[in-house]
C-alpha cells in the first residue's frame, strides 16, 4: 500500500514566474529570448507534411504564432486555471476577435449595461451593420438578462468589476443563466485579474483581459487575452490568424516580464486601492466613493464572497462640485498623472466626463451614469501615505483652476 500524496499546486507567484516556460532555453538564458521572426523554416518537404498532419507545436508563419506568444499564453491560462489562452494585440482586439468568431448575422448578444463602453460601441455601431443585434439590461438584474434571452441569443457578456462604477457580478448566477439556456458566457475581468477572482471556477465559459493593464503592469505595452476551454478557443485562435490581430515579440517579452512580479504588484494595488478608498470615504469634500472593498458599496457582500482583493481602481464624487471644480481637483494632484488606463506602476487620475465621454451629449452621459463631479483614480505602486497626502492636498486646494474654458463642456 503506497502512501502517495497529491502534490501541492504551485503558488500564484511560482506560477507567474515559471508556467509555460522550458527549464532549458535557447542559449541557456534564464529568460525567454525575443524571437524576431516573421516566418519559420523547414528542413525539407516531408517536414512540412509532418507539421501539417501531426499538428506539431512549432512555428510556420508569424501571424499564426510566435515562441514568445506561446509562453505567455500558457502562463496566463495557468493563472486563470483554464485550458488555454489566446493573446491579441490589445484588449479590444481580443473582444472583437471573440465576437466576430461566435456571432453571425441574425444572432443576438446580451450585455450588462456597465460593460466597457467601447465593447458595447463595437456591437451597437459595427456588428449591427452585419445584422447582429445587441440587447442591454441593467447590471446585476439577472431576471432581466434571462428575460431578454431568445432563440437568437448566442452570448451573454459582463464586466466585473465594472468600470468606472465598480459593480460586481454574481458569477455563479451569471454562469447558471448561460448554462440553463445553453449560451456561452463571457466575463471581462480586467479590473479583477486572476489574482483577485477566477471566473472560470464559477462556471463562466470565457474570460477576457486587457493585459495592457495589471498583467503588463508598467504602462508600456498593449495586449489582450481570452481564456477558456480548448474547444471554445480553437475557432477564435483560427480567426485571429486570419485577421492578424497578433502582438509583437517585443511586447510579448515585456508582458512575460511583467507577469513575473504579478502577485507582488497586485498586493500593493489592492492595499493602495483600499486605503485610498477608506481615506476618501471620510473626507469632507467627498460625496461618495465606489470601491467594492468598502462596506458602503452596494455589492460589497458578493465582492467579499468571490474576490480575494479589490484592485487599485477607485471612483469618487466631489461634493457639490460642477465639472470645473472637479477638474480643479484632478489638476491639483502632484503624484497622480492625468491619463486613461490603469494597472501600471504610476497612479493615474482622470475625470471620466472629459477623458472618455467629452463628445457625448449630457443626455448620453446621464444614461451612462457619468456625472460632472466623478473622478476615477487608478492607484499605482507608490507608497500609500504619499497617495493619501497627495489626494488630501488636491481636495483641500481652493486656488487651483483647470486650464480649460467654461464653454468646453457641452
């Protein structure tokens, strides 16, 4: 009788560092070399035939794969505890590639209405031209989502947490709806990352990431990823090869390097996000804070049940402020940089009304839940006390005014 024990699975950092990599690499380097090749050679004609018939794991043409890409895909799949991953040139490229694979003319897709606005825009403005209809229901209204399903529905989509409202989806309920009706489910988990939540473990079929953000972690690359079963991803990978929405070897090298410190960075992002949110919630100039780690957040209970941390993104509202007074707070920050995106080393701050919804009408902004006094801060890796001090002085300042005219906002 043997006394064998099931091996303990490696920890998150061990997986981030070693998953997908060969122990012995070309030239005996510790890091994977950057393979700058647009095409790959074969010894003879029989080698080409063997490659095709045996489906060998090697390169043929750069649009169909790259050694740096294969390592990153295996690493991301391991972190999500999924079978496979497909990496794209950006987060939006991954969303577009997935939708173009799964949907045909006459099909319908259902979104929770706080999903990334560019994803919904692609569906409403572009997929609609090819006869695909998009339905949107209120985020968190699972009865409304189920009621919207019909025989034409081919995909259910949500983001969690949502951006910038930080709503949390009950992944088990979301996945159950899809399984009950035989419809694939997709979660954009960019803001959570697999460090904080793994939607596949809740029954969700596909997970999407803008790897530009926390996975890359340094504001120096663009990348996207989709994780799921091999069966679901095979046609997605095939269409990516046709569309050419691939990443460069240099970007893939940077993404692999960023993933090496993933756990350490996410720990600081989580710590800074929670500390900044708690500080803002108690500041006299702040009306409200949206952060799922706060007890005041409407989705706090489901967040604590499903997430191990809450990330670095915090949304808050300046009390009794118009858009110009809100802009003054943004402009007064000294550490935070005014920019879109999130998940990098540097803290970024923005006024969503200006950064992402400037050209929308007031009615459109209202429908999106974007108010004049809303600020979004993506906490980086700086010392927590410095971020708090910076926000305190920005909120307390009364002498700084934004460098834009009163008539700039519609």
